[in-house]
C-alpha cells in the first residue's frame, strides 16, 4: 500500500459531513435501501470534494450535487439525510426502469456527470471504501 493510499484511508475514516462521519453516511445509505451504497457513497465524496467544498451543494445539505436546472440552483435539503432520499427519487428510480447489470454503466448512460473519467474515479474510490467500510 503506498503512502498516498494510507493517508487517503486515514482521512476517509475521519472526514465528517457536518458532524456525520463517512461511515454514518454509508449506514444511512443502507438504511434507506439505496442500491449500490458504496458506489453512491463514492459519488457523494467526489461531488462534495470529500465533504470539504465551500460554495457548493454542501451549503444546502446536498451530498450529490443534484441540480435544479429550472431554478439554476442546487436542490436544497433540510439535512444531508434528506438528500439521500432526493438521490433515490431523482436518480435511482431511473435504474429500475431498465434492466442494468452495471451501475457504473447506468451512471454513464444517464449522463450523471460531465467528467468523462467520472466512473473510473468512482471505481478507484470504491476500492478504497471497501478497505475502510466493513459490511
């Protein structure tokens, strides 16, 4: 294991979402029956700069950068747990409309992110998460 990965894992264990740990976000994803919770957790980390961004979706408790294009603003939530429900309603419902075998392909197909390397970054982060989150 290289030095950067060790530091990343140490940071992953300690990062908080406004008093919530990465582990508690994962636990909430499972509790709310989000499909592929490790991938979705990785999305929340990427979308919010590891929960450290300022002037971003975190300002309105939105872990996923869910954007209202009509109002040209991030969807606001009263707390970060509600944004998980927003993700389920706004994103994951599409997953069940078609038979997808690969969640990464689903995210690519719906155009979830504009970054062409997004799913590659997610896969790398999920590997780190698997080492940190024990199911």
